C-alpha cells in the first residue's frame, strides 16, 4: 500500500496539479477534481527512474525480492494501458529484467508480465504525442524482436501474441480521463520504423525443432507481411528462402504450410519480385516446393488442400520464369509435365496411377494452371526433350476437335470449352518448338479440320465466359481466333515442309474462303475479334505465298479481292482503336508477299484501281504507313502499266501523285530539321563547328559520294561487258583462243620456280587431243605417281572431286567437301 506521504510527494511531482488552500478556516474548502487527478487514480504514481536504478543495483541482500516486488507494482500500475511518454522507461525496465533471466530465472515472470502489457492500447495525452514519442516507441517495439533470443518458450510465445495484437486493436478496458488511445495503426507503423520484421525473421533460425514457437513466429510474419515496408525488410533478411526450405517440416496441424505459403505470396506481391524469385531459385527451395506439391496433388482431398496445392503451383510458376532456376535438375519440370498430361495421355507412372481429377472448381483451376506452367517451362530450351517424352503435343491436341455427341466427359460444357481454348493457346507456344512432333500428330490436318467446323453452321452454344473466350459467347469466334493464332505461329517458322503440307491441303483457298465468309456476315458486336481474325488470315497467307510464284497464283484474283475490300475501309475507322490499323498493316504486307511478282495478280490489282487506293492511303499522311506504301509503289513501278495509273490519280482538291510525293518530301525535311536559305538552298550540311580545311575537303567528297558511286558502278559494268566480249571472242575465233592460250602458258611459266629440286617430278599442263575452244576445266592428268606416296591401291576413285589428305598412308574419303552436280571422272595412275 502507498502511504499518504508518498502519495503527496508524487502528487507534487506531477505537472498540472495544484493544491487548493483556504485563506480562512471559517470558510469550507470545496475541492476541485481535475482530469489529471482522476488519471492519477488509474495510474498510481510511481517513480520509474527509481525502479530502473533499483534494477541496476547488484550484490545486496534481499535485492532480488525487492526488485521483483517493484516490477510487480509497475505491472499493476499500467494494467489499463501504456502512456507513450513512459514507454521508453518501461522498456528499459523490461530489458533489465530480461538481462537477469540467465542467472535469476524468477525474472522470466516479470519480463512476461511487462510484455503482456505491450498488447494493451498505447495512450496519449496530447495529439502530438504520437510524433513526439515516435522514436522511443519504434525503438521499444524493436526490442521485442531482440527478446526472442531468450531461450524461453513461454516468453517467445507471449512476444508473438503481443505483436499479433497490434493488428487487432481493442479499446482500453477502462476509460482513462485525460488520455486517448493512440491510432489503431500506430503500433504497426512503429513496428515498421523499428525494423521488427527483420529480427522476427532472424529468430526463425533459433526455432529449428520448436514447432509451437515456430508456428507463432510464422503467424507474426504473416501479419507483418501485409505491409510493403515489412516485406522489403523481410526480403532483405532472406525470409523467402528461409521459409521455403522448411515447408516440409513435420506439422500435424497444417498451419506451417498454410502460413508459409501466405507469407511467400505477400513477399512476391509487396516487395521486389525479382529478388524474391532469385532467393527461391535454388535446388533446396525447389525440392521443398516439389515435395509439397507432389504430396498435395496425390494425397490432398479436402477443399483446403486443393486450394493450397494451387497456391504452391502458382508460386512455382512464378519461379519458373527465371531461366536460372534449376527446375529440370530437381525433377520438378518432369513431374509437372506428367501431372499436366496424365488425363489425356495414359501413363504407367506410379505418381499418377489411380489418380483422377474431379470437375470441382479447384481441380479445374489446377488444369488451367498446369497448361500455363507448360508455356512458361517451354521457354527454357532444355525442356523441349521432356515435352517430347511427355507427349505434350498429343495431349493438347485431344482438345482440338469439335464437341463429340453422346460422350461422357468429366468437365462441364463450359469447363471443357475453356480448357479447349486454353489448350489451343498453349499449342501456339509449344508447337513451334516441337514442330516434328506437331507434324507427326498430323497437326496441320487437325487444325484445318477444326477451322472447318468453326466456319460451319453446326449448332453450338458457346459460353464465352473466360479470358480466352472473350467475344465468343454464342458463336465460334474464340475457337477460330486461337486456331488461326496457332497456324500463324507455325507458318512463321518458315519451315518449308510445314508450309508445303499446308498448301497441299488447300490452306490458301480455305483462308480466303473464311475471310470472304466473315465479310458476308458483318458482326459489329464482336468487331475487334473479327478484325483480329482477318489480320491473322492475311498474315498466314503472306507467310505461305512469300517468294513462291505458284502459291501467289493460287492466291489469285479472289485473294486480290479481299485485299481491295480492306483497302476500301473508311479511313476514319483507323482511329477507332479496334484494330483497323493492324488489319491495314497485314493487308499491305499481303500485297507485298502475295501479289507483287505475280503478273496476272498485279494486272488484276491495277484493273481494280488498286494503285488509286494505295495513293488514297498515302494521302492520309500517316507516317506509320508511308514507308510501306512507298515501297510497294516502287515495286509496282516495274510493271509498265503502273505509270498510267499513277499519273491518272487525283486526290482532294485535284491533287496529283507528283504533288503528293513532293509534299511528303517537304514534310520529311521539316521533321529532320533541314534548313534552307531564301533561295531554297540547303544551308546546314556544311554549317558544322570545329572543322579544319582538310575536313572541308573531305566534306566536299562526301557531297559527291553518289557521283563517285555511279562512276564505280559504270566501271564495273564496263569490265563485266569486256570480260563477256573476250569470252565470246575465244569461243568463236581460233586465233584469239591460241593467243589467249599462249598468254596463259607464259603466265604459268613465269610463276614457276626455275631451279628444279632434285628427284622432282614434272607434270605437263598441256592436254593432248584437246578439241574444245575454251580453257580446260577441273581435269588434271597425273603421270608416274610413285607408289610410296599413295601407299598401295587407291581407296577412292573420285579423287578429282575431293580434297587430298596430307598425311601418309592410303588415301581416304573426305566427307567435309561436297561437289553438287559434278560429273564423276577417273584419274589414270
């Protein structure tokens, strides 16, 4: 109990309290009770500095009892909350108590009681207290993390409970006049400032075998990781790898996996994603994730287990985006491919034996996630062989077919449609890497047959309720859209075997037919999807026809008609943002690849006023199209019929093609910043600072560069013509041939080494019985070749067409050299 004297002393020390006295003993005194007086009834006055000094003392009889007694009174004093102004002293007392625990275990209870107080509201007298005592508060809260080093399970759990209470603020148990509760987020903010998250992450290393404490720490980190600041601190403390490597630790409660996955999610979302991925991209972490996923996939049957399994797969997918992650080395890639395809391709692997996915929402999401992870994994080229072994192409193609009637399927109609679209989208990424597998599965035939169904009038109610099904509700646009994407990806490999197979199957005609059918049935509701389909069709046709005259002829007038149809589109639609710009680019590309070079198509294009349409587009003055249109115009000018069309064109206000081109030139000059004088002369090529006289001479040469280049070209042409004339002279005039032969022999003789070495063998260059009128070809007669050089019978009689080996022994075939279409000739020995 406190004495009245002690109470008076404390009351005098408290600021803001005044003692009222009466000037006359005859007049009764009326005591006025202020808010501070009421507060003193709650916070019984206590000299905290005296408690600190007492705890710092040592080596006195009965000191421990006295210290424990004072700490107990302190706890009683602040049982309704901790004033911010006293926080620094209270935590200093807590630190002193914790320091005594090793030698005086009884202080564990004192530390425990003070820590428990930290879960109570923090109180402020003034609004400014939160700012005034911010540093003290942050340092005090940070001390909680340091106290996790004390090897006391009870103390550690209480620290964790206290921190969790930060996120579940409750009002004071008793209203304290003169004090207000600090804002609900104040403790959380101060925990961020003090770096509490770092010490809590570090404490995980102290709890390897203490499951209960570990679960409490994970609960704390789960709360702390809701903040971006804390996530950044945790990431720098290597929280991701530290948590991931312990995912498989024994835990009957299941909390460890749940809380750990939640923390990893938060770290990926709220801190540097690249840094977290880097931490998780090691063998130990991936092995842990692999085992967790495998166990949940094979033995997780509850709703909760399936959700957790999917979360782990998403985390894995994010890690797989890092090409340095050892996904293949740890065997995770192989397992994921197996899990993705076991329903479609029967496997005897024990991991999937007897397994079956249900049509539950979680299993449906899992299937889509597995398709998605295949797209991510295939970006790593070493994965290709695993995709081949797993028959991924065959598995995905099981979805590329029209719906079969009277077939019992596990998925609902809407689910099957979404998986179908997802599978085709996945094929667009995988098929170009596995083109041989694609062809062995008759990929072209399957896709074309599916496109034929997409275009047919077969009744089909499409749900269109997914990302891939956008714009496809009640129609087959979504299926057509993704099938054409797949064909476009395959065609643009420029693999002649694939493209030839497509052309032989009538792809060019089929694409033109689909395009014409779409034109005949306009659909403004799904206009953006239709435009994308049209663009892809034109790109596929361009890829097939480029550099192939026969295919351009198949493209023919029907193909030209669809090109002209697009070119007649209202120019105002180019600004709509729906995709008309992309369609126009595809159209111009198809003119270049499918029409130019095929004279019947060029003539038909000109007859249908195609040049007029090109010039109309050029007159729109849109820079993004100008270069391509001008390039096409230049190529068309090789056709003698083009000039008349160009000269006949008239734009707005009777503009001619010549004036249009000049206008474009001036616009280009303006954009380049070319300057002219009053007479129109360009004045800024030479206006360059810091040039010497020699530099100006070089600049003049640069000005005349084209003149020098035209001169070199003429000289080369003259030399080529003279060479041809000499050749003709030798073939038609025997005297000229003899003269050339004489000059050749003189040149050969002049190049010889005249001092012949001893034992050297002389070979005649003159060929007896030669009746040709041109110098001889690659036939050389070798006489009297010593046996010691050839080492016995020749093993290859085609030596004239091969490189001779320089090492001793019998001559051998040299496979490195291949002579195409050369006649075989025997060489006499």
